[in-house]
C-alpha cells in the first residue's frame, strides 16, 4: 500500500517559514515521530523519504521538515540555537495537528538527531523517546571531540542506530558513554554499516535490506516505549 503525505508550512517564532511533510501512518498507529534531516541534505533526500515512508507503513506517523538554511538553499548549517528553535517550532506544529493523541518521539539523521538530543536534554515536555539514525558522536578523525556531555540530562528512552564503520562514532565508541546514562538506552548496530548504513558488497545484504531491518527496529522501539509510557 502506498504511503500518502501532507505538505505544509511551519511558522517560525523568530520569523519566516519552513516546509514540512507529514507521512500518514498505516493502522494500527503506534505513535508520532518528528524526524530532522542531516547537515548535508534536506527532507527531500532519498534517505529521509525512505525512512519516513517506511516508518509510516509500520504505523509510525512521521513528520519531516527543513531547517532554515536548507529551506533557503544554503549549504552551511545554521548555528545550534537556530536549529533547535526550528525543531521546537516543528514539534509545536505537529502537536497542533493532533499529535498529543498518540505518543510523540523526536529523532533525526546525524545532525538532526543531535538537535533532537539537545531538545531532550533541555527537557522538551511530553516526549516519549528519542531516535538517532547515525548519531554524530565526534567529527571524523577526531575521536576526542565528543558531543555527548549533554546526554546525561536526558530522561526519556533513546534508540541509537549506528553503523559499525561509522566514522562519526561506532557502537563500540558509544558503549562506555551510554552505559553511564540514567535513561533507558537501546543500541542497534548495523554490521559493517557506514554513517548512512551503507554496507560493502561483502556484507551480502543490499542497502534496501539493511534499511528494512533498521526501520523494523525503530518501529519496535516506538511500540515498546509507547507501551511503557501508557
């Protein structure tokens, strides 16, 4: 069954608008996910579309949106406060469309996931969990420049989907950090996967097969976290 989506505009409290797209979930609906894109592409990137459509087919109503810099066609990301403010505005818009009726999750690809973690650490209210698709633990080649200090302030469940060859941080690099966190944390390692879960031919799996397993795991996390929150 094809997945339908609604495209609309999100008004930003700081002025301006960005576009968002809501992928309507197939029944039964497990929850809602606001999914932010990574630094190098907007919500129209094939990875984002495939993730949103696949999750909607699994019952997770998913909303994607553009950050202001990609909406304006710029390549350089906005500074973190502006990204966080836009994310909050997108969440507000999703709530206005009735998301309060179902459990609500925040997440994103790479930088988008990092911004979701910032909102979680800042205590964004009425959030049931966070989903990270390739969390950027550190810049490539700079393993000591960790972006993890704020994670200890998050109290909701978290799911990290991480390729074992991810230059931004592998599951093994994440393990000692996540072990000390107070929140419930799940890690789904993508064997031989890169930052976008791409795998070499020797892995014996297609990218589509890998993505299906990733989306199955995200849907299971949403289902389990929703049940615990109810």
